[in-house]
């Protein structure tokens, strides 16, 4: 790779990867479609989680506020369990059962 200003973007990425960075930008550039797919999938899962959480939270909060003797203990247990776990763990529990 020459140091001329006419080099292509890919040649520049290869030069930076070899000389100045611990990252392999060429590898990243070769698989950018997979990175973009993963980013979109992450956004979809996040939005779906927010939607499901919003749909579940309002009725459960109202039911818990009424302190019904049959509904309050399971709602309390559900809230206690899921409040202390990260969303990624909850997603794994739901997906893998």
C-alpha cells in the first residue's frame, strides 16, 4: 500500500489496521452487513421488550394497588423477581424456558 492520496478507502482501512490499531477494520468492513443486522435486531428486541413491559406493567400496577388477596402475592413475587434481573437474563429465560 502506497502513501499516495489516491489509495482507496479499503486500502486505507488495511493500512490503519496494520499500523495504528488493535482492531482489524478490514474484517469489520467485510462483515458490516452482519453488524448492521445485529444492530437492527437489538433495536427490535429492545422496542418489543419496552412494549411488552408497558402492556404488562399498567394492569399489574393497578391490580397490586387494590391489594386483592388472591392477586397481590403472585404480582408481588413477579415484580420482586423481575425487578432484580437484567433484561438480557429475562430474555434468555423467556427464550430458552
